[in-house]
C-alpha cells in the first residue's frame, strides 16, 4: 500500500468587511450554512473523496506496472526457501550475503557437533561393553527372591538399544554389572553411597558429554529455522522499501474540510510514495 503524507494548512477565508461591520439582528451567523449549502458541500466532499480514491488506484496500478517493481510475496518465498535469495533478488547484496552466511554456519555447526556427539556415543557404548558385564548382573538378579525382584521397576532390554545404555548407568538396580562392584550386594546395599562405582561415574560423564554435543547440534537447526523466518520477513520489507522509491507524487491544492459543524477551505499538500 502507498504511504500518504498529508500536511494540511487551514486557511480560513474571511472578508475584511465582514470582520469590520457588526452583524445585524437578522444576519446569518458567521460561517453558518443553510441546509442547501451544506448538502452541496457534502456532495463536493464525496466527489473529492471518490476522485482521490481513483487517483490512488491509478497510482497503485502504475506502481505495479513499473518495470523495476518487486513483488514482496515473491522475495519472501525465495528467502523462506534459501535465506538471502530474496534479498539478492531485491538488490540488497550485503544482507543477502549475511543471511546466506548464517545459513551455512548454522548447518556447519549442526554437522560438526552431531558428528562429535556420534563419536562420543560410540565411545561410551564401547566403554560399557568393556566394563559392564550383563551376564554378571543376570546372575545377581536371578539370585534374588520374587519379592526383591518386584521392587525394581525397570527391565533390561534384550537388544543393546539407546535405552539399554541409558539404564545400566542411570539406575542403581544395574550397579552390580560393573566390574569393580561385588556380586554379593543386597538390594538395600546397592543404594548406599559407599557402594558407588568409579567406572559407572566415568561412564555417566561420557554419556552427558555426548548429550551436550547433540544439544549443540540441535541449536544449529534452531538457528537455521530462525534465519529462514527472519530472512523472509526482511526480504519482503526490502522489496517494499525498494518499491516506495519508484513513484513519488506531490500535489498542492485547496480542499473543503468539514469539521466543528462547518465547512472550511484548507490548503492541502500531499506527498505519495
């Protein structure tokens, strides 16, 4: 939509003779209109409004037909797909390079930390396979009574899935599986602080480090998503700024303005772009 700046200077046209003489008792009060004159003024105002609307429509059509006009929706779509593409189309090369650079950096960040996270994951899984003995834990668990087994709420998965590697380090019921932990601990003793396992603690630190690396990788995805949205909005705004410079119209004319129950002559300056 075109922006319209209107500066209106009210000039009240008053005859010096009117100001000099005293109004008679039967005289019409100053600037008071008869019903007929008010109807004509309203009709004139309606005509001026229609004419102004027609001029605005014509100017908008001329703007859209301008050879350098850029459709904001088009560049918004371009940048939503590839950040910086819309800015490039609109001629804003610096911002185009900036948004595209952020996009490359965000995905590079994701690739790097995701690779580091996977490598750390392979490392702690190999560590667990070395220092946590499933057969030892099964032997200990099988020696418990049914009542003691019912106390535990987790069952070890048959396959070595992500849940498998999480549970053997997270829950005390799997403590006996670590190499340095005695196999004769009771279900009460496995929860006592003195029966902790340094191997288990080191393993948990490795898992935590892997999770932190994956979180950083996820941050790269969030940055890329935000960059798409921000670039799309900026591209549309850049296109509108570009279009605003294509057509500038000015006009200076007298217009009738109706306010305070009266019709007044006003000098109107209009600047459209």
